[in-house]
C-alpha cells in the first residue's frame, strides 16, 4: 500500500524528455472542477431552487475577450438538480462576487437592495445640494447637530466608565481595609485566648524541685524538677503523696538505711572526728 505514495519514479538510463510528444489541445478547453454554488438561485426551466453551498461537478472555461484590469474572468457550467437544464454563471472580480448568466436567476438578497437604496439616496442628496444652496446649509446644520449629539453621548459614556472605575477602586480599597481590620481583630482575639490559657496553666500547674536521695552525703547532683498539678483550693500537695505506694516504700527504706549508716559512722567520735578510747589511769 505504501508504494502508491512513492514520489520518486524510476527513469531508465536512455530516457530523453525531449522525445515525449507535446499534447496540443484547443485554445479554450474546458476543465472539470468540483465547486459549490456561490449564491442561491432558481432554475428558469423547472423552478427548482438551488441553495448556496450545493456541490456540483462543473465545467470551467476562460471567457474570451473579457477581463478586469488583466484579471481573467471564468465561466462555469452546471446542471439543474431536477431537470438537468444547463446553468451558467461567471466570476465578477470588480465586485468580488459571481454573476448569474444563463439558465437561472439569482434569488432576492435584501442586503444588496439596501446597498443600492443607500447609493441612490446619496446620489439624490448630492444632486439636490447642487441645485439648492439652502439645502446644503440645512444638511450641514443637521450633520453638525448629529456630530455634537454623538460627542455628548461619547463623553457621557466616558464619564460613566470613569465613575464606575473609581467606585470599583473604592470598593476594593474598603474591602482590603475591612479584611485587614478583620485579620487584626482575629489576631488580637487569638492572642487574648492564648494569654488566658497560659494564665490558667500557670494557676493549675507548678514546678516543684525534687531532691535526689543518694546513698552518700557528698553527692552534689542537681535536684529533679517535677511538674505538679494543684488542687482547686490552691493548696500544693506534698511530693510523696503524688507517688505510688511502692515508690514511697522504696524511698522510705533508702532514707532509713542512709540515716542508720550515718549514725553508726558517727558513734565513738567527737565533734572533731577523733575516736576516744577508754582506759585505766595510772596511779
């Protein structure tokens, strides 16, 4: 399937393009082209309507002896879809359009009629002004008044737009200020709530230093800080009452052992640490 799209063709070594005979056709030959109806029309033979955009296999030829500033004019031949009568139309480069030539009439197009009426009115107005100087003055006065009204309306529109823009900017500024005030109020309220919570925490909880119960008297380790929750009557509980029974018993046992060791060590010594011995005095 891909071979049918190959662009490179094989040319034998002895190929000579000059030997190819030139095809000579008629000077004004027709070509078969595919086109759509450029305008809506009605067949003059059977009255069938052919609408704009209908597709046809048409024959195209160049019109002999007609051109527009060197631009060629082409003629197209189509057949009616109902009676197969031949219909022809030509290009119109002057108006950038097409012209119905034979076999069909173009349908009425109101916008074309409006343009023609406007052109006729303009020509009639110019002719009337040439013959009546007072009419010229009246037309100029009317045109001036119309221009002034248009300028006034334009000025009003500009003023209204400027006022709306100022109002919009003011609303945006007020919205920004209001948002800032709301944010400040929220920050103040949040800070107040945090201060109240901190005050309540300080009232309910307190930190109590807990001494280290060591076996030796020369232990200089810092005491342990314990956070104690106060009661509702602001009376601080004792540290031992907050500990479990097993821990209190263990601490009491260690404290008693330390006191007994100190007492046994101090016995038999005076205040200076000298041990005294009792003996018999000589006569």
